[in-house]
């Protein structure tokens, strides 16, 4: 009995698709500032030190990026306020700054959950400092 090339190709294709989702659970975890803290803490409880470190690094990157965004917006805000007509524009910047600050706080809070759990489990905390 001979197997045609097409049959082998389709068998290979089906196997590839079947295994494509395997082992991606850790890769699917992303930074989410809106995820309820109870979920974040429950997930952290189940993670290995490697997974905790990976998530802490992802949150660190997000915190650093958001902090830079806040700093840039603050610079623009100061420039607007120093101008003559800053009423409506200043209010707009104030609202945006409050939203960014809330976002930064949420990211930092989640970052700390992963770092605290990593520390509790005796994992490597090097490189997780946020200036």
C-alpha cells in the first residue's frame, strides 16, 4: 500500500495545527491593568518562579513605558499651562494625566503582586527594580 504525497502533506498539516496550541499557556499571559486583583493574585499563586519572573518582567516593561508616557505628558502640560490661554486645554491635559496616572498605578500594583510572590517563593528578583 502506498501513501500519496497529498495524504502525507495533509497528515502533517493536521498534526501541525493540532500541536500549534500546545505549550502556549505562558505565552498567552499578557499585561492587563484591568484584570481584577483577585484574579491576578490567584494566577500568581499557581505560577512557578520562572512564570512569575516572566510576568514581573512584562509588567516592569509596561510600568516603565507608562511612566515615560506620563513624564512626556507632564512636560506638554507644563508648556500649555505656561501659555496665555490654557483654560480648556489644561482641563483636557488634566483629565488625560489622571487617566494615565490611574493606569500607571494599576500596572504597578499588579507588578508588585508578581514580585512579592516571586520573592516569597525564593525566585530571582534581579533586574526587576523600577527607577
